[in-house]
């Protein structure tokens, strides 16, 4: 029998181990084994079984268990299954349960007063091993009832020992090893049987019941469960924990359950209980990304022990987290550390990300230009796709940087470079990147090259299939700059028919601005009223519990404030003071501090002839926003009316307005009036230049800014 038990495993780590010496087998001699081997070679399993039972030590089930194991180890899975099928485990299950429960009581009381159980722990191990090998045979033969077979083992043990297994349970007969393998195998069998719900329940059962699994087995089960939760494609019901403590966390869905398991695994890594596995962080990044909680992922990364992951990788991963969480400046600071001379100044993904962050912030435009050029320099033509992205960010950053130029020559140079970079990006993408085309048309429009801007905008809309509202808005603004108001309004009406309620906000406001530009003020009031109704519907949907992003709610509030200001300005031009005051009070209730509201209030005072009150209102606007161009111009206009024509403050306000917006026709016109009033030859020349600039800008001025 020792020779029988020492048969070589055939399937590697998944094959069953040979059993140790037990009461059920220790009395067999080598001659008995020779006889058994001879009978098995002839294929007579019944005769071999009879030979084992004739000794009087093994019963029917135990003899079949030994024979089945022998066939299984030889790789004869069909024969092994035939032997195992002869074992009716339901007959011996009551005896097994009694034996297991009594073994638990003996361990608790350390007493031997109880009568010896009818079945030894070694016999139990032999029979449960037989059930396990039967399940393995069914798995190899692709029989779908393998999972039900394996489940029998756990049902028997769990019902016998509901409080969990005692320490050193079945160690002498490797019963614990059989049980550990069954716990690990069962979820896999349910997955093969295409029963995802049963697989999830088996994973939970493996992790929540006390099976005395070692750290390696538990960790392996947790990792496999995480992968199944994240990628199985089905949503599991939340776990129903019988022993749930008050206030403790219960995951509500697959993602939360996977995140909980991954955080447990990370804690094991921190406590040095398991080795570091990069896949843990990969899965956690995926889970927290799709759940939208990237700040939590950043916290987990920061809690990792130093050296767990390379510092450069840590900087980049943290930057991605904070960028996804909307904390761009924190992400940029991390990228600066990554790209420093001490770390990795040639890290192309980091350089590209830094370029993107800087391109959307005009105050960081110069730094964005530097990052983009470093990307192109480090790539050196090795990757056209990345070089295209770098050229795009370079063009956007140069465009923003041009607005900060002090001299005209420097501004023109940066604008030329911006166009060149964007055209290079569009050429490299063969005019197939909508984002590049949009910014290229935007840059041409801002440089008042309207025909070219119109061409690229149409290309953008064609690529997007007319589904992008930004394209329709830019197209109508370019048409309005060409004074084609009817065409622009027709396009807005067509776009309104093709868009949902949320996207109609900006379209309706642009339509109202087009109506104002044509002098149709009453029509504009009706359009604004329609827009306010749309916003009211949206605000009710926010309150009904629909999950909408916070930035959409903020954008809706800001849009409503601007609508009230637009309406107030219309009523001021119509000399309807009460209606204007109502509109301004509405906006103040939403946003108490607004430069636009203070400017509209100042305009109303100015129209009434209350210049002192108007100046105070404009000053309040500039206190809120020192760069508010309309308030700077209005302050200069009122000061020129109320004081000496050569008041130096007037010039300061107008030059400040031009510094913030060199495309303001009103600023150039009022500066021309100031020069003309001086009456000198040189001032008249300057006045002429200012009037020419104002005329050119007014002739190509859109109803709303292009950007």
C-alpha cells in the first residue's frame, strides 16, 4: 500500500497529493499491493476492490476511494470517475458530520469522556479526497456537474463546523489540504459551468468562512475574485453578512466589493504579509477610475511604503490621479518633480501631460510651450502620433502665450508660430483630428482670417457629423463676424432641432445675441425667456436626484446669471428701469458678487445721468475682477464726460482695457476720441490709427467671443 500511495502525480500543482500513513491503510503488506496492482492491470476493478475489503479494515467506500485515487494518478480519468461513481457520499455524510462535530468538542474541552466516533478522521480525509478527485475528473472531462460535486465537500464541513475549523485540523491526514484545494477550486468550476452568481457566492464563502487557509491561498482567491468582479460583465447582488457589525461597510456593487478586497491586499503588502504584486495597483486604478474616486486612489498610492514602486512611476501615477480628480495644479507640481534634472527630464508621457495641463491655463502658457518643445525634441521623429499631439499642445499654448505679449512684433511672432504648429498637426493627421481642426479654426478666427476659419470649421463639423455643439457655435460666431446674421440664425435654428435640452442653453443665448445685433430686441427677450424655461426644467432634474456632474450644475447657474445680465442690458437700452432692476436682483440672488452685474448696474446709472453712482458701480466691478474690460472702458467714458478731457486716468483705464483685450473695438474707438481731443498733430495721427483699428475690429466683431 505504501507503493500504491507513492504514485507519481500527473497534473502538476493541481493534482492530488499522496496520503500519509493512516489507520485505514497501515496494515496492508507489499504482497497485498502486488495482488491489487496485478488485478488493476487486467482492468478488473471489482476484483481489486474485493481484495482490499477482504482484509476487514477497509469498507466499501474507502476501498473505492483508494482505487479511484490510483486510477486518477495514472491519468485514467474515465476509469477513476467510474470508480468514484460507486461511492454514495450521502450514505456516509451523517457519520462524517458526527465525527467532525465531536472532534471540535474534544478540542474545546480537552476531554476524552466521549465515546470514540464510528469514523476516524483519516477515513473522512480519504472519502473527502475521493469527492475532490471526482470533481477534478469531471473538470478534466468537461462535465458541468463538477461544481455540484465539489460543493458537497464544503457543505459537509461547514454544516459540521459552523464556527470554523479548529487549528491543525486534519493535518495528520492532509484533510486540511484537501479542503483548501476544494475551496479554491469551487469558484473556478462554477465559472466553467457559466454560473456567475454561484461563482461569486463561492468566492464570498471562501473568504468569509473560517477554512484555515494560509495567506498565499487567501491572497490568490482574493485576486481571482477581484478580476471576476471587475471583468465578468454581470452585476452581483450585495453580500448579506449574517455577522455584520453596526456601522461597518457593506459593498453595494461589484466595484465597491473589488475595491474593498484590493485595499485589503494593499494593507497586507504594507504589513509585509505578502509580496508586492503590481497587478493589485493596476486593478485598483481601474476600479477607482470607473467609480470616479481618483482622490482615494491617490491616497492609496501615497500610503505605499517607499520603494514599493519606483519613484518616477509614483509621480506619474499620482499626477494622473489628481488630474482626473480636477486638481490640475497639484498634478502639474508632481510632473515638475518627475521632469526635473534629478529624476527623468525626458519622460515623454509626463512631458505630454504637463503640456496639456499648461495649454488650458493661459497663465502657464509659456511653460506649456517649453514642455511641448521638449517632447518634440526628445521624440526626434520616432513617433508621428505623439509628435502630432505635441504640436497640437504647442499651438494651443503659443496662442494663449501670444495674448500676453507686450509688443506687437512679439505677439505676431507667437501667433504665426501657433498657426504653424496647428497646421503641422492637422497635416500629420491628414485633417482627420476634430480637436486639431477646431483649434485651428479658432486661431484663424481670432486673427480675423474669417474665410479660412470658416473652411476649417466646416471640416470640423463634417468630421463630427454635426453632433458637436461647439462647432455650430463657432460657425455662427464666424458668420456673425462676417455680418451674415440671417445665415447664422438659420444655422442656430437647425442646430436647436438636432440637440437635447441641455445643449440648447448656449445655442439659445447665441440666437438672442444675433437678434440683438439685428435690432430685434423684443424677439431677443422672448428667446431669453425660452432659455430661462429650459434652465428651470434642468434645475428640477437636478433636484429630483438625477446624477449629474457638479460642473454642469455650476455652468447652469453661471449661464442663468449671464442671462439676467443680458436681459437687464436690453431693458436699460429700452429705458425700462424697473424691469432692469428686477433682472439684476434675480442675478444677485444667485451670485451676490459679479463684475457683470455691477457693470450693468453702472450702465443703468449712466443712462439715468447719475455719473457718480455709475462710477461707484464700475469701481465695484473692478474690485471683483480687475481685468473686466467693459468696466474699464465704461469707467474711462464716464470720467471723460465728468472731468477734463486730458484726465490721465482716462488714458490709463483705456490702455489697461486694451492690454487685457487688444481686439476691443470700443477701447480703440474711445482711445481715438481721447487723442483727437488733444488737438496736436501727433495726437491726430494716433487718433487716426486708433479709429482705423476700431473700424477694422468692429467690421469683423462677432456677437460673442470666438473662444
